[in-house]
């Protein structure tokens, strides 16, 4: 009898331990190493950002575009926000819905229910049966899987933060703007000084670029800086190297020439010169690259052992 009781006790303890351990195991998410890398100043790996998701195969700023980008293995998906007449945050880049949907006018002219009667267009402007997603849809799709960069969404910062809290994805998001540090401090200091990652966008061709970087370095130490430059010298002759010394990531774009002096996706893919496109950006400190060619960029980085 004692032996039987001992066996029962053993199996009860074992099963209880497994039950208690299960939630801990379930907490491991594909997004966790991405978040750690974002906040690791020593990592030289390059995070890949898919501009508006995989819009070459799906409607931009759609759930399918996000899903496709995740399947490629990107680290961050960039999206844009607008607000409906009844206060719902949706994914939309333009000031009007004309280019990307079957409707016309501004998002704020419609309620959320009205917008759901419209459909999204594909990359060629053709019709699809997909619908405009909410920001909440976006974050529920991304949860545990990928980070989200909120572009054109700073004006809705507080509303966006509420959605992040509701979906349990505050640590998944990076919000950005062209605002100076003083403006950000006044408008959203309480949020951006906490656990919401913030990234200033700096135009390196402007006279106040270096002063703006210095103000952020001194007062906030953002998770990253997005630097845009139309000539090589606008970047190279600046003191942008201080960014990595303060522990922030350096986000460079390869979308079009005005943002990267021609070291862009076109040069890397269509012209077959990735070392002078993406490679140049990496050689000049990029630890995050936003691209319209995420699959090709990931392949290039993996050849250089710069992507997980």
C-alpha cells in the first residue's frame, strides 16, 4: 500500500509540475528575440522592416500583407494610421481612401461600419475582396510574431497606446515622428518616457539635424533614429556616429533615392548592385533597414551572416 501511495504521489507531483510549467513554456514567442535585438546595443545583426507589409503581393497595409511579411521572416512591419468618423484607428497611408480602396474621400468622412462596405485594391489598383483592417486587427495579427512600426500615427499616439495596452503588445511597437524632442516631451512625454519605444525621424539635409539628434541623445535616448539623406555627404559629414555610441539603433531606408542617396532597393535588386545599395547602408552603420524588397534583403543579409 505504501508503495502504491508513493507512486500516486509521484505522478500527482509530476503532473502538477507539468501543468504549472506549461504557461511558462507558452510565453516563448518568435517576437521575443526581435525585441531583445532591438534593445541590444551590442548586436550588429540587421533588423529588416517591411514597408507597408508585403505590398507587392497583397494590398498595402492589409492583414494579408502583414501575414506575408511575417512568413518571409521580417522583423518589423511598417504600417500607417488614420482615424474614422467614429474614432476607430485603421490602417491607411494616404489622406484619402481613393488610391487603395473602392471608395472615395477621407477616412474621417466614414464610420468604421461604412468603411467595411469597401474593399482594398491590389498593388496594380485592381479590386480584391479584402477589407480595411483596424489597428487592433493589426496588433492581434502581429502579437507574439513580429514588431510593428507605426508611421503616420504620432497624431494618434494616445489612442494607439490604448490599443497596444488592450492587445498586450506595447513591447511590440515603435512609434515615430519628425517632431523635436521638446515637442515630443510636451505632447507625449509621459508615454514615450515609459515602455513605448519611440524613434525620431531626422532629415540630415536640414540645418537643425545635428542639434535635434543631440537633444534626443541628451534627454531621451530613443530606441532608434531614422535618418534620411539625399546625398552621401549629408550623412557622412555629420556626426551621426554618436547614435550607436549612445546605444540606439540606426534605421536607414532603402525605399527611394531621396531617402538614401541612391543606395536603394532599385540599385540592390533591379540594377544588381546590392553591395552598393544595402551593403553601403550597412557599412555606414545601419542596424535596421526599411525596404520594399524584404525577401531579397533577408537573403542578402543571411549571406553576410547579419540576419537570424
